[in-house]
C-alpha cells in the first residue's frame, strides 16, 4: 500500500468512527424510546434490560453503517480539498480519479462486512429480540407497589385481577399500612378487604406473592339479603396471589419471519413457496378439467368424486343450497376449490415476494457502501468549503432519498406490483449512475470566487434556473 493510500485511509477513519458512533447512538436512543411501552411496568431485572439493549443495537447498526460511510467520505474529501491537499496531489502528477481508488477498495471492504453482518448477525439478533419481546408482553405487570394510589395486580394464569391500595409502602422491608384490597373476580360475590398493616413476600421462585394482613376485616356481598354483607374480622390473614412475580418466563423459540433469516434460509423458503404455488396451480387446472368433463358427460376420477362429497358437506354446513345434479355438484366443487386455492396461491406469492425483497435488500444495502463512496468523493471535491453544514445537508438528503426509494420499492414488491430485483436495486442504480457521472467528471471541476461552499451550491442552482429561463424566453421570442 502506497503512502498516499495510507494517508487517504487515515483521513477517513476518524470521521467514519465518529459518524458511526454518533448516528448509532442517536437512532438507538430513538428506537429505545419507541419501545419503552413494551418494557414499562413489567418489573424486569437488569439482565433482561441489558439483553434487550444489546439485541436492539444490530438493527440500528445496519442502518448507520452506510450512512457513516457517506458522511466520512463527504467530510474527509471536503477537508482534504479545502486544505489544498488534493491540489497538491494533482500538482504531483496524481490523477484525480486515482485519489478515489483507495476509498473504493475500503468501500468494498465495508460492503463485504455489511453483507456478513446483515446475513449472519442481524437475523439472529432480530429473532432473539422478537422472542424476548413476546415473552415480555406475556409477563404480568410489575409488583412495584405505589403508595397512596390504586395498584392493579393481574394473575397471569387465571386472568383474575385484584386492586390494592396502601397508605405507605416501605420498599426495604415490604411493610404496608392502611391496606384495602378489592376482589371483583366473582361477580356474584365481590369482596373488599381492609387491614391496618401488612407485609409482602415472594416464594423462592419469585413467581407468587403472599400478602399477610393484620387486624382487618373482609366484607363480602350476601346475595341472600338485598344490600346485605357478610363481615369477617381477622387478626391475621394471608392472601396468595400466584403468577404476579417479577421473574420473566422465557419460552421456546418461535418461528422466524423474513427479517430473521439468512440468505440460505430465505432461498430455501422461496423454493418451498414456488413448489407450493406450482402444486396448487396444477391442482386448480385439474379441477377445471374435471369440471369440463363432467359438464360434457364424461366420467370423472375418484379424487374428484371425493371432492364433490366434501363440497356437499360444506354446502350443508354453510346453508348453501345443495346442487340439483351431479354436474352442478362438480361445478360447485371446482368453483369452491378454485377460490380456496386462489387465496392460498395469493398468500404464497406475497410470502415469496417478502423473501425475495429481503434477499435483494441484504445485497443492495451492502453495495450501497461502494455507491456512497462513488457519490460522496467527487461531490465533496466540487464543494470543498462547505464544511460540516454541507456534509450534514448532503448526507441527509442523499440517504433520505435512498431510504425512501428502498421503502417504497419494498412496498411495491410485496404488493406484487414490481419485481424485487428491480425495486430493491433502483436506488443503487440511481445513485450509482450519479456517482459514475461525477467520477468521470473528476479533474474538470470549475471553481468560483464563492469558494466552493454552501453559497456555491445555491449559486449553481440559481445559474441553472437562469439558463432555463433564458432559453425559454429565447424560444418564445
């Protein structure tokens, strides 16, 4: 590796690591904020929260890696150009395009790293995060009792609900005073329990809560007497509440979605969906042929006869009038079978589209690291004095357009309006064409007295509009 290549790489490493940490931190905080509802009031331990935070990072990193590449290239090349280092390289006989070559190799390395991450690390982390969130959503609310307020206690297994009020709660000793418990789980005889003081305690597994109450009374509605109550006083009473503990019950792993699969898994599932579609289409054709044969009086096979009997049974169950003839039965069977298979085929095609979208997205996001180098380098050299403002503005606009195209293309593909191979690669084709145009134009940059900053960007835009206006006026004249 030449001295020039090492210098260019070192100039990019600092902005790259700063951008990736800053962007990952910002998006990570935003992602955690959106998911706080899933964690609030669950009484989760630190190990569960730590697992949740760790598993949330890969999804954010998958977004910020291409962004960091773009930001670092824009900033570093802008800084090199503004400090006249690029001019010195040109004066030393270095071709302008060759300045970008080392960074293209680094972009290729980032693309390979990105693909491995998206294919191996991200699906597994998404799968584990989904399972964790499912387990958390199944968990009953936390038992962090608030004093001077009503606390809802859900019994996970039975579906029962208790409401607890305590005047004071000592979090160190679990002692409570002035307690009131409302039990409305039996609508025929609701119960109100009052106690002067009490104590909370868990079992060894931390799943069941025992409320030991002292010096109190229980009131229960007496249905034998209108408006009557049964009153039972006590010196000590223990109320077990099972299934309200703060431990998280981790279940077995569930099935994987399209964003939880590697490329190999996605291709395997895609092949399975294609086989299903072919089988259902063949079965639909066979049903149509059998219906036509029955209509012209030709014999049908035993499989079709069985289908006819099942059609009759479904007609009886759904109050559909039974067909008056065997031919009509066969036609009805073919019609219902075609509708059922059409729905199954449509569902399988949507799943196939989702799998294809995810496959192409993994490759497209990886190649974007090279595309952004190709776009960012020449763009930064054209506007070298824009500084951090141009870097932030340009990177935000480029990535917003890129991500909007990717999301829109994903929606089109999953709705079956366009192939995934086109929609997922369209943003790369757009910016790749722009980057190639800028790359081929390197060395022919023009400068202005405005210094190549944000004001020059605005000046270029105004000049383009002026040319268009003059050409329109000339055409009208």
